[in-house]
C-alpha cells in the first residue's frame, strides 16, 4: 500500500508520496480526481491542533476525532463508507485530509542537532 497525500487546486493535482510512484499511475489518479470532480481542500483547512484538545494531537476540524483515529480505523480494515456511517459528523474530505496530513508528515525530513 502506498500512502499518498492529494491536494486538488483549480489548475493542478498535487500528489505526495514517501516512495516513487510510476508516472502513468499519477496521471491516471489525477485524471480520476478531475473527471469525478473530487475536490480536496488543503488539509491545513481541516486538520487542527489545539493544546487543550487530545493532548495537542492533530484533530479533524477541532472535534475529538484525531488523525490517528482515522488512520487506525483504516488500518484495521474499515472502509471509508463504514467510517462515515459510524461517525456522521465526518466527511469523505475529512478522511482524505487525514491521509494527506499523514503522507505529508511521512515525507518530512527532520534535522537533529548532534
């Protein structure tokens, strides 16, 4: 499984991944998003971090549902429709934002002073 972050703007589909992905796959994926009008806002508009909420973990729109919760549900085998049925306050865009956030964090390189 390849974890990708996907952000759609008016002119571009931005896809981030910790591993190289074949260009044809990227073109197909971008075309799918455009053809099906799947629009993804920048996850920074959806993912919030508040010191007093869940110990500062990244959450969805300030709710008490963390990015980690969503990732764990997906990793345990829940499908997106199952998550949305169980948590009616979530949207598909929230789940994609959590995946984009996780992919972006995975792609970051941290420098540690020695």
